[in-house]
């Protein structure tokens, strides 16, 4: 029987390398395994799945939360933090935008520079 191992989640981007550098700010211990025009990959130092980014010339920013025929997010990243307020402030300082709609008290939905939603959350 075949075996399967998830190696990365790939995000489309207007500039793959720039989006990889944005996320590298959150995970500075992660290393670039690929960093070439149109493609970048970040991996955690101890192994496991990472994040990859690819240029998509026809990329359309998702709308969150989407309504009607809005382009929808296909996935989002959940990032656990130890202090929600300071992590949110740090994310915004690094180039994220705090989403207008916040569905939960212990989660902050942010948008990366290409509009992909990601959630900062604290374990309660």
C-alpha cells in the first residue's frame, strides 16, 4: 500500500518570495528550503510540513467573510500564540491587516499582504 506524508501547504501569491518573507517573520527559526523566482518554501527545523508559496499571475484576493459571488478563501492558517493582543499588534506591524469581522473572543482573524486570512488564537 502507498504511504502519504503532507510536506507543505502551498499559497498562491502575487510575489511568492515576498509572501514567504512575511511568514518567515512569524517563524524565524524556519529555514528557506527553496527561494527562487516564483517559488519559495519554508520548513520547520525539526522536520514536518511547512509552507510553500508560488507566483500566480491571475491571483485574485479572497474576500473574508465572503458573500454571494465574492472570491472565497480556500483555506486559512491557524497560528497559536501566547498573548493575543501583543501577537495581533506584532502581526499588524509586520504587514498584516486585522479583519473587520472577528467571529470569536479568543481568535483574531488577520489578512496577509495577499489577502489570505490567518487566525491567531490563544488556548483557553
